[in-house]
C-alpha cells in the first residue's frame, strides 16, 4: 500500500463510464413510481426536494445562471429547469458518456442548457460567474490523497524528512497532506475521532470548493460522507454505525471513490470566511421513521422485496450529507 492520488478522471473519460456500478440517490429517486419511494413519508422526486431547498433559500431568482458539475444522467438538472423556468444552466462534465446522456434528457430545454466536456478544475478556472453552482454526488470522485500511513505522517511532522521508502510522488503527497491538516487545524490524535493507521484526505474536494466560491455566491454539495450522524428521529434504528469518521475508499468497477469528511470541508469553508448550513440527506428527503421502518432496519428483514429495497436504500442514504456554502 503506497501513498498516492486517487483520481477517477481516466475512468470517467472512458467509454465504460456508468452509474450502473453505484447506487446514487438521485437515480434511486428519479421516478415517482420507483420502489425506493416506499422509504419516504411522501413520494417526491429527488430534484423537486432539492428545488424546494433552493426556493426556501432564495438561491435562484429570475434569469439566474446555474452551473452543475458532474451532472450524471441529468436528472437533477431536468427538475431544476422545470421548476425554475427562467433559469439557464451549463452542464460541465469530464465524461463524454455522461454528457451524451445529459444532452438526450435535456434537449427539450433547448438553448437554456449548454454542455461543456471539461475537467472541472480547468473549467472553473476560466468560466464566468454563476448565481449557483451544484455539485450533487460528485465531489467523492475528485482527486484525494489516499493510503497515507499515519506513522509516516507523524514522522514527517516531527523530522521534516520524508520517511525511507517513499518515492518523489509520495513525498509530494505527504507534503500536501501535511499542509491540508495544518491549514484545517485537524488533530489526528483527537480522542473523539482518532485518525486510523491509514489516512485518506479529500484534498480535491476542498480545492474545488475554494475555486467554486470565487465564481458564485452559493454552492450546493451533497455526497457520501464518512462522518455522518443519524438524525434523532431515527436514533437506535441502525445496526451498523461506523465509529471511524475519516474518509474511506469506496471500491467500484474500474475505479475508486473516496467518501467525504464534511467536518474537514466545513473547517475549510469557515477558514475562508464563508457561511454554511447543512445536514443529513435522510432528513432532507423526509424518510419514514415508523414501526415498520424500525423493524426492517433492526431485524435486517428481507421477508419481502419491499423490505429488502427499503433496508438497502436507508442503510445507504444514512451516510449522505448536504452542504450549502454562501458568501
């Protein structure tokens, strides 16, 4: 195991890029008749729930310009364009496959939508300003430093020398990891969240947020998180709750993603002087908390297909958070 950069760019640029290898919340809830809707108190398409949040925060006024990065198959964008008929959008995606799917779905909106095939860091550095930037279930794909030995990091902190056996690329990663930890004032020996022996850091996600906030007054982020908390309304319902809140590699077909430590992102946002709000995606989606749900989650019931689907979905979505960053 060698310290390195986890980068999904090559995978997403390939013809094999697909959302079929992962369970995304926006895809699960893209159809009112989806069986995953049985986990919600009220059947509501994902994009409409996010639209409600944007309305409640007055994010999209008439003629607003919106940038969505890594928009998947375009499901969220379609609902935003439908619910806000005066806005225009740019879809920026490194994946030609995903961009093609977006064009197919969003063609009915005509000139209100533009499509850009680009690495997001390259595009953000040259684009004009937007009223809102949306990064839905995508920042876990951005570059992250992975497989950092905690012992190597401590040695590097104490001696300022690269530990033996680490090559030039690894040395750069180690230096960047040290800077990330120091800038965000992260205590790797904090008794409430002691770093594991092997550490991963969401450096690309933090860099993206910093760059994005130079181009917009508001940024929406949602993603699979490593430091999720179960809402009080569902306390005691889940059997498998992780204690280690540091980012973890998520192994998928032909690529790995890295879960997001939202505490680290919030530290960076606060350091930059921005405001933020956020929370559990389960609460935002208004998932059921009744006795049937409690039984399904605690018993692991697969007595019928509906129980299996509900349990699978809730055990997945429990690990998702959202963050709204504003200047």
